[in-house]
C-alpha cells in the first residue's frame, strides 16, 4: 500500500510539471517594459524598450494621447517625443509572432513637465558631429507656446531618425525684421561621446521674438527648398496660413496667446 501511495504521488507531481511546461510553452514569459526616464520635458526624447522577449515574438508600442509622437527605433524599442505637459501611459503589447496574436502587455507612466527641452546639456561633449539633414527628410513644426514674454515657440522634429542624441542646427531671422520671420534648418548635430543611444528624431526649439500684432511672412528653408506662408497675430492668437502637407508641416495651424 505504501508503494502504491508513492506511485500515485509521483504521478501527480509529474503531471503538474507537465502541465506547467505546456502552459509556459503556449504563453511565453512576460517581458519587461523600461522607460529611459520617469519624467521628461516637452520635446525631450523618451526611449521605451523591452527585454526578455522570446525568439520570433514581436512588440507593438502605443501611448494614450496624440500629444506624444513616436517612431519605432528597432524591433524592441520606440522613441516618444511629447508636445504638451501631462501624465501619459506607454503601452507595450507583446505578440507571439509579427502580426500574430497578443499574449500579454505591460504599461508604464511618464510625467511631462511644462519646461522646454534644451539640448545645451550636451555641450560638454568633446566630440560633436555636424551632418547634413538626410535627403527627403521632413520637418514637423508644432507651436507649443505663445506669449508676450517668451514670444512664439515651435517644437521642430525630423521624420527621420539619427544617432548620438541628435539636435537641429538653425539660422535665420528670428526677430521679424522687415515683417519676415525665417528659420533655416542647416544640419543635424550628434553627440556620440554621451554613451549608447537609440536612434531618435532630431529636435530643437525655434524661438521667434518681438511677435507683435500684425501679418508676417513666414519662411522655412530645408535642404535647398524654401517654404513660404504667413501668420496673423492678434491679442488672443497666432494663426498660420501654411499650404504644405510634406517637406515642412505645421500643426496645429493656430495657437492661443497665454
């Protein structure tokens, strides 16, 4: 009788182990979702990445607001750039195969402050590369602030991605001389000495000062092409007349005065 009980116990144990193995084979171990920071500024790149994914699996990233734009940097990471302050949830949905069924998901929150990202913090880097903006790349301009004290501020981001904590070098007429505001996008600046970095859009803040009431010509230059429109400034808002949906885009086309 004793041997019989031992045999039954051994059978049950082996059965539980087999069931556990089968369960794991159908539902891979849940990977981890990691954010590069828990708090960022407006325009500061945030890297979401995963680890522990099984071979052949895939991941889909998303955010809970259109205020964050993102571009997948590789199979297991994504770059987010947020255009307004707030708390946002980053989601990673894990798929058993590319375009296959989802088997799990992870979430993590990031706080975006109302400060503007300033890449001057990388000025200590002793290796700075100035590279041409890639042919065919596009610039997306988002008006993010308009006030008497700060003037008009755009967040500029490229559609393409670059390495080395990339930023945009600019020139032009930022004070509205002769009724014209102009921004020339001249190059991408990379800072490779700051350690490993994921590819990210190149960004910068464009500041126009002395933006008084009136109608102004707005000129943006990119890779030898001149884009021209206008902006109408009143006591309450700035409205852009901009008829381009590629090359250099502006969205939204109006910003309220603070």
